[in-house]
C-alpha cells in the first residue's frame, strides 16, 4: 500500500518562499507520476504541478507558472514543490499524489487519474 506524507507547510509573508516535500513509500517511487494539488477553504481542489517519472517533463497551472518548481529525487523517494513569490491567494492545503501508467499530457491536471494521496500540508500566506 503506497503512502504519501507531505511536509514543509507553514505561515509565510506575501512574497516569501516555501519548499514542500512529499515522501513516498510502499511502492517503487520511480513508477509514480507525481502531482501537487491544493484546496482553499470553500473551493474545489485544483491542480498545481506534475512531474513525469523520469523528471524530464513537468506541467504547471497557469496561476503558478514561473513561481513554483516541481522536482523529484528518486534516491530519496521524494517529490518537492519549491514555491516562490507567494501570494495570499496561494493559501491552501497542499496535497501530493501518485499515479501509475504513462504520461498523459494535460490529463495530469485531473485529480481523478491519481490513485494515492497524502494527508495534506497547510500553507498560509499573509498579506
């Protein structure tokens, strides 16, 4: 059974930076296409970023492009989300997710294609 554990969330000021981590166990990490999603209070969960199994292909939501960077370290079974130039509207619970299979382009933005999720980590950006 695959387990995902996020960490690195917290309170940061407008314009600040944070790095989220997601440790994966119970499944060969290299077989996971990894995604980050977020959910703000009263809103639906939305896609943030995804990275292919090799790490050579990434995908970002328009709202974070140029500010966030997704990366992975297969030796540590961990995926990261480096967040810079944070804005109050980035405030949300951030979740990582794993899916198997082939890279499917923009379908990586769909939460339904991921089969395993972490418990989430809170990110709060103060103005």
